[in-house]
């Protein structure tokens, strides 16, 4: 039986070093994920890597509990390494319907630093597309992710979250504009040419008091962006050795180590034509700008943790929209649960329907021959038709009742609430003071939530 789950960590946990260590460079990502898939025994795998989170969604034939899969993943990344410090609570691991709920919340931007931001949907789509192209993801994860994309679109269509697009870029722009509010004209250096750099350039383009300087290892790409968004271009080595006068340095590259050192920042300070504070914004994982730069007088450094704090300040205003979105997700989880339950229950009653039909038909034929020989062929066919409908209807009733009961169990079953698979927790939960836990432990072989979700979820 297949199982579905997710293992991950995010900036919410506060362990940025761990997030950095799990972030695989894009050029080697496919090969690393293939080896991880084999090492953990996963049948399908999708890796999600953003500046806020690293997550691994999987399906597996082995009914292994999430903690065991997490430990295998940690062994793969950190065996014989001591430079990264982390605790078990720095990770989250969910299975079955709790994993599906997490997938829906992430894709719907309810788990983002800035709730409602639109960028995460594109990032999740790209993660699935890359996994499919490399043969890592198959039909099961594809179906689950596509369902998540549908739910995300529904959230943006039916809740206030879709009315105002917010993103990490909007936080960065707000920080830059606030920092430069007293300056008549300033220069922002954008280091790197990735998606975040392009989005920031588009957001700052055309502002009368801001000049853009594009910095990249390859100056050709920097010159392309300078031509498209206006501004100048510089090679990274030249900028660090002989910097121009800039007021803000934004960096979001995929470099494996810091590229802006304290020594480089001192040179940038010396080249500036003002004594005002220099703002450094680092959105890279791992860090592009050495954290020690924050100790230099006249320097303000911000990274993802700082932007998260800004986002938290704005979160209260979005509670109403979030509540509406959560209701949509709970409705979709209930729908998925009913579909799975129905798929599990229906085969049990299929043989009963066939046996019932055979018994009814045999009884009718004896009745026609012994007590109702005067009936015409048309009359006999009508009776056969209504008896068949009656047998099918009465056999469908228990299926509907069980599916309805399974749906009611979504809110109270320990498995659906996210406490793990009952088959592995039954021994832990027996004699527990929690009556729901005891109920679940007794139902371990009958709960429709055990295993992977149905590959065909009913559409709204």
C-alpha cells in the first residue's frame, strides 16, 4: 500500500543554518534528489527549494512512519558531518491527510512568511515540472500537486487573499523605499540575476530617485538586465574590488558561500559619497552577505528572518481572509477523505451486490414458474427491472452510511488530526487517557485514512 508524506524545514523554525545546508544548488539538484530517492526508498519525490523553505514530498510502497523517513533523510545529508546543529523539532514531517493539508496550505500561500503572496504557486509548479522531467515524480504526486494547484486558485478566487497580491519582493521594496525616503537620489546594487533579482528590478524600475546597478559574475547577463530595466552593469569581481557609490546592496544568488565579506563592505563604505547608513539585504540561502557585516558601523543588514518579522506585523490584518481560505482547505480535505473512503468501501460491497442479484433473479424465476405462470414476458421483465434496482439501492445504503461516518471522523480521528499512522501508533495509544486515541487504536485496520490518498479526487 502506498503512503504519502512530506518532510521539511522552513524559516519559521529559525534555524537558517539548517535551511542553508539542505538547499541544493540548482545545477546539481536533479542528481542529488535521485540519490536521495534511492537512499530513502521513495517511489516518487518532489523537492521544493525556496528562500523560505526546503521540503521533500514523497510516495512510498513501504508503510514507514514519518520519523523513520526523516531520519533516513538526515543520514543522507548529514552523516559524518558535525558542522550543522539542529534538533528534531527543527523538522516537520506529515503523512496522509495531514501531508495533503500541508501541501494545500503551502501552495495556497497560507504557510508563507507573507500570507497571500503569489510567488509560491509558481515555485510549486516549477518543482513539480522539474521532478516530472527528471523522472522523479509520477502520476500520484502529479495528481496530488495538481489538486493543490486547483485549491490554490480557488482560494485566490473566493477569498480576499486574491484581491491584493503580496510577495517577498513587496517587503524588500518597502524596506528599500523606507530606507531611502530622505535621499534625493540613490543607487541600488542588485547582485545576481535570478528570479528575485528580476522581480525587484521590475518593481524599482521607473522610480525617479533610484538608479539601478546590476552586478553578476558574468557581466553579459547583467548588461541584459540593465538594458531591459534601465541602469548600469558591473562584473561581481570588479564591484567587490573597486565598488561604485551605492546606498543599498541586494543579493540573492545561489553561491555556496558568502560573496560579500566585511572587507568588501568596508570598501563599499569608503566609495560612498554620503555618510548615511548603508542597507544590505540578503535573501540568499546560504547567506550571500556575511552576517558579520552587520557589526560594521553605519551598516544595516537584513535577511530572511528580519523580513519574516516584518511580515508577522502585517499578518493580523489578513486573519479574516485566512479564515476563509482555511475553510476552503478543510472542505477539500473532507472531500478527499470521502473519496478515499468510498474507494475503499465500495469493493467490499461489490460482491454482495452480485450475490444479491443472483439470489433475487433465481428466486424470481422459481416464482414465475410456480406461482405466477400467467404473467406475460413484458410483466416479468418489469418485475426483474425493479427487483434489480431494489437490490442495488439497498446495497448502496451501507456504503453511503460508512462514507458519511468516515467524513464525520475527519475532525476527531487521530490519524486525520495528524498524529501519524494508527498501524504504527496503536501500541502507543492503547490505554491512553484520550478516548479518541483509544478509538483510533482499535480501528487501525479499518480507518480509510491509512495509506496514500485516492489518485482520483472528486472535483468541485
